[in-house]
């Protein structure tokens, strides 16, 4: 869909067209004109790439199939700059790189409005605000189509080879104790599962306690008061994304197991959001302070159509914080608390877990 718009930018018969393929060039500076890096296993992308034309004033147009041109210097530079080709196409022109929504802005700026597609492109991608709003939907549609066809990811950044949380902890990853590396061992785009079991003390105070029925309806944290609660947590990777899923089962006395599911998604660097039922999310920053893993409160947000909408809930619910303390190679202690600016600590749980695998 995204690339179909590009296919209508330029008038047929008024261009010089060449294909990048696997041809090796000595340096990027030798690459004249516009280079379009696309996914050759995406039928929409391939069709659009074959139909793409460019005006003579831009010079030549080179098409590069990212799945075939592994040793191409341009792909090497894309990888060095951290552009994920599974998250968007790349345009290289005049020594500049344009990725994802910025590539579409390039198209909107320099293309001719000679078709319905280009009218739409110019109307939707002329501003940063509109690009940020619309592009996630388009990217999601493209990825959904590839999943439907059982087409694997390009993974040009080799994300599958590194644990999901390695980029989150950054340089501190190597300083983590063994138990924490086991805890956060899952790789993205996989079916890996890490299981931990432990016993928690859970407490909840008014006014949060008054909202217990609503919290349960919304699939949020368990608002009970009980000690020695057996808990099993499965940390699950996602085959189609970098999300890190938490599947928790609390076994309160005399009740059915309370299942609390959430998933963590990296926003940037060490900032993440834990998304719960109905898209409600808790934003946090992960860090290792030399003694413990710290999850510091950064506010709340609602995930809606691929966007995060800030919610002023801290004044209502309080600020959430958490910490995990290594005990030995297979055991860690953890604590979670919600502290309200007026009523103090209104919720929390703490206890010890053992990593089973």
C-alpha cells in the first residue's frame, strides 16, 4: 500500500531507470540519483518498485531489494544507522537517508500530483504531525499482509540474535548479575518462554481498594490483601514483534487464579510502556543502579491505533515504581508500589521468585 503510492509519483517514459540488485559500488558517494530500498518478498512493494519512475532532473532511480542485496554498501550503511527495514522503506538521495514516514514525506514533497495516489500522499504526508498519526497504520497494514503470507522478517539489524532487553539496559547489560540475564533472556520475534515462580505479599488500601470491581473488570492489578500468595509468571516473546509479554497467575486463597496479562514495548532506549487490557499503559524507565533493576514511573498513557496518548492519571491512581534485587544465580526479590501524592502508598506487592528455566 505504502509503495503503491510511490509507484504513481513519476510519469512513465521520462526517466532513466536502473536496478541496484547485488551490484557492489566502491562508496556511497558514487551513488547518483535516488536509491529506493524495498522488501522484495512483499508483493505490493515489488509491484510498486517495478512501476516506479522518476523525473530526469533527479537523475537515475535505482531499486534495491533488501532481501537480496545483503553485501551492498548501502545496506551496510543503513544497518550502521539503525534503520529497521521491517519498520519502513529507505530512500537515499543527495547523501541523505529517509526512513519510514520521512521517506513518504520525501515522496510527497518531490513527487507530482498526477494521480489519486499522489494527491492522497501530498495531502497526508506534508506535515510531521500527520505523518506521525498516519504512518503507524500503514506500517501495520504492510506487516499484517506479510504475516498473512507467512513471509519472514528481513531482520537487517539482527534483532533476533540479541535478547530483547539488551538494548534497553544498554551498556549496563554486561554488568547484570546472572539471575537478571536469565530473567530477561528472551529474544524478540521468537516463541521463547521464561518461567518464574514465587510467593508474594499483596496489599491494597483505600481509595484504590474502593475501585476493586472496576480494576478487575479492566483486567488490571489484583486489588486484594493477602500474604503468602503463590504466583507463577511466564515471560513470553512475540513471534511478530519485539513485545515482551507478562502472563501472571495469582493463586489467592479460596478464589480462582487471578490472571493478569500485560506486555512491555520499548518506546526508545530504556523507556518502555507496559500495556494492559483495553490499551491502558504504564510508562517507565528501566535501569541497573549497580544493586538492583529499577523501574521508574514516567506516567500513564492509552495506546490507540498505534499511538500513545498521555493520560493524567498519576494524580488519581498514584505513581508506580518497582525494583528487582538479585539474591543468587537463580533467585531474585522484587517489589512493586503505587504511591499517591495525597494518600501515600495505596498498593504494593513484594516477594521472592526463582527462575525455572
